[in-house]
C-alpha cells in the first residue's frame, strides 16, 4: 500500500480499535459489517467511519458494507501488524516487567529480543524466557541484533542518557513510558509516549464532568 500523507493522529488512534472489533466479528462468524454497525461499536458516526477508511482507499460496497475479512486485512497492512521489528526493553521494574509479561508484542509487529537493567539484583533474572542483561552491554547487543525499537521504562532522570545511547545505536523509534520527551531532543525519531498519570487525570476529568452535570 502506498504511503499516505497527512493522516491525522485521531484517525491513527482509531485504527487499532477498528482492527480489534473486526477480529471479534470474525470470531463470531460475521462476514460483513456496515459503517453504522462499526460506528455504534466506536461510539462514533457512520460518516466518521467512512471518512476514516477513505483516508486509505475505498474498502466498502454500496448496499453491502464492508467485508470483515478484507477490511481486517487492509487495516492489518496499514498498521504493519505482520512486520517484525526487533525491540529491546530498557528498565525491568514493575512497568517493564508487566509489559514483557502481559503485552503480546508479537501480535503488534514487534519482537522483544532483549531486556536490560542496571540493577544488579535484576540482572540475570529471566522474563518470558529472556535473560535480563546489564545496560553496559546495550550498544553491542543493539548492533549485533539490528534493533530498531526501544521500550523505555526507566525513571525520568535516566531517560536522557539512555535515549542518547540508543539514538547513537541508530534506533529511531521509541515506546516511551517515562516523562521525558525524546522527540524534543531528536527531531527525526518516532515516539509514542505513554503517560499513565495523564490517563488517570483524563478519567478524573470525565468523572468530575459527570458529577457536575448531576448537580
């Protein structure tokens, strides 16, 4: 599929949800779905669904809707789910361990090839069959394993140094769980920041809004 320019971040955020819903429909044996049915699941509108898909091509048929299998294949291709990008996880604390144990990276185009930490008590431990290595060995490992992506789960004070080292290794994509904005320092990197505290505050806002409407 040809690269599309100027796709809004809001459309990109919705694609994984479409993909998840379509996989659920396939498991239920449903072969076709309308934009209205998808919109209901997305808490959106049929028009918005069609606009989202039109960013990438014409996938539906008038009066028939979308083939669930075909649309799932198309979104799978758009997301690059079948790709395999070698990734390292830096920081084997609570968040890093939870990601390695609970997030199926292989289903989301990444192959976790190494886990690193500087804590001597953690080095040598095993998570999901991968031995935790010393961060001193990070550069040589990334070079020999052609690592393209880093999952950052270290404290904010350590992120700048770690990101500098990873950048020097040629890594340009980061799944960042710290509160340091890597993209502010390197303009040519791809960063997905995950701020759990921000997410909680958004939930707090929505609860607060709901409570205010009841007063």
